C-alpha cells in the first residue's frame, strides 16, 4: 500500500512543544516570538507565529508547520497571561475565521492598528500633518457576510471557513454581524437541511441593503429546476418579515439569475437610490460608510468637477452629486456603473454624471485627462493603485481623497503622490472590522 506523502512543511503531530515569549502582533494578527527548534537535524532560532496569543505572554505551543518565514504553532498552555486578554464574546472563537482578536481588549486593538499604520508610513518616510482620532464601528453592525453552506449526512452546516482551512464553522453567539444576517444564517441552514443533496456546497453572498437582504447564491454548475422552485418558495416565506429578503439570485458562472425581488433592491447614497448588482461590494458597516463619506465630502468641499477612480456603485462620490456640476465615475465592472447611472437618472441628476468602464490597473487615466477636474477620489482594492497613483502624482488636481483598506499599499501609493508634489494633510483610521486585523484609511492630499 502506497503511503500518502505529508505536505511540505507540515510537522509531525508529536513534534515537541515550544515555549515562546510573544513580543508583538504581526500584520495578519498572529502573536510573534522566537524559539530554538531542531528541524532536519539542524538546530536554529526560528520566528514562531502563534494565533490568539498576545504581546508579553509566554505560551507553550505545538508546532504545526514550518517554512522559510518560520514556524506556525497553536497554544497548548498559557504560561504567562497578558493583562489585556479578555474572555471572547463569541463561543466559536478562535475556530471561526471571521475574527483574530476576540481575546484582546478593544483599546489594545485600536492602539495596535494605529501603530500598524504608522509603521508602514515610517517605512516610506511619511508623516501626516494631522492624525485624526480613530473611528470604530459598534458591535453587531457588520452588514455583509459570505456564508459557506454544506449539506452533510443528516443536516447542514452554514458558517465561515476556519482560518487557513476549508473546514466550515457555524458561528455561535456572533458579536460582529447585524442580527438580520444571523437570522439569514439560520434560514439558510433550514433550507439546506431540507433541499440540498448530501455533499452539495453553496456560497451565499449577503448584503443588508436599506430595504432588506440581498442574497446571491453560487457553487453549482447547474441549478435543477426543482431546487430553483424550492428557493423561490423559501424566499417568499414570512420568516423574513422583520428584515425582508429584497432579492435572491443564483449564479451559474454567467449573469446572475433573479429568482425573487418583490421590490427593487435599494441602497441610498445621499439623495440618490441605487439598485446595486447582486453580490456587489459595500462598505462593511453603515457607520464605516458614513464616516468615509463624511471625510470625502470634507476633502472635496468646494469642488465642482470630480473624478471617482474605482468608483464601484458610487458609495463615496454619489452623495456629492447635488453639489457638483460634473462627476466622472471610472470602474471596471459594467454592472456597477450601470446601477450608478440609473440611480442618478432616476433622481433627475443624470446630466451631472458620466461613467467610464476602464481597467485602471493596466490602463490608468493620464494627467492630461485628470487635469480637467477639481478633485479626485480614489478607493482601490487591497493591492492598491500604483499605476494610477503614478499618473495622479504628475497631474495638477488640487486635492485628492484617498481611501484604502491596506496600510502597506496605502503608504506605497502615498509616497508616489508626495514625490509628485502632494502634501499628506491629514489621515484617519476607520475601523469597521472589529476584532480583526483589517481597517480602512482615509486621507487628504493637496497639491503644493
């Protein structure tokens, strides 16, 4: 019988434990220390990554895997405990991959996030003229979630992937999600237990809009007509009376198929209502969205012609339309642009709004075209916008509002702007990802 080869880097289950003193928390949320370890007959000092450990703690940890970066381990015993450690509010922590820091006090998390941002700024010799106080979203305010749904032998499981694993953990006592999303989790469990075939897996992308839940299901190459009928019937049940189901769609790899929508889905940005595409990206909390919108409105105050780069459905720019003569929204996703334009037209503001479908990563807007605008808004994905920021740096746009979800790429792109003659006036951390290593940054850059 042929033996299965152990994955490269995977350590034996009986690998001897390590005693590690945790010195700091890394960018991904793991406690980090160092320890001497013998691997392949060579003993040396390794960096050790220990999830759910805290600075100042001494832990007895079980090594799990090893690579060029170091050793990943899990806690066996807390030898010395941090005063900042707290009892997790969620019974599924730390198995559930949705949170890194349920065991850490909120003031300590806020301090760590502030230090994380300033660390990346210092690596690029950046210092804002003003660092505004952090704003944090309240508990139970997360309005978007991606549930994994799996039918097992006698029931189903609906939840989130365990960190670095395909194993699904059903949250128990989640303190992050809006109650309507927790109710949706239960409703999905009921449906999957009754109607899915054993072994079937779905992904449910859920957004809580202003008039109810928008759910996009994916995971099946073909959707049997009987399953589609069952989904349509399930969507119309009164279980969604408190927060109704505004829209249910399924995705087979093509354009999403609409199954249920008693009224158009709606999210309001300022005076304009948008019917967003199924599964669209929204800011994680209403509080976070409002905070970012207020900051962008302040930065662009007095501008009449604005360009919104990576516009999406217009979360940051559409609330400004009443004060503008011209908005150009640039985005790669055609459906998002169509929703933005349709909302502006419906509000009789369409003459002020133009859209441009463009891949800004590979075809950035050039300075000659940027110079027509009084202000720019840029909110790129996690890997930043190096190419577009290089062009912005050479433009003469008076002011730029930059939003970022990654302090590393923010600092890189901000450096490009400062080299081009922009000053980093102020920045602010918007923390709408409680108990996780994620954050948002908003900053004002002014041409000197």
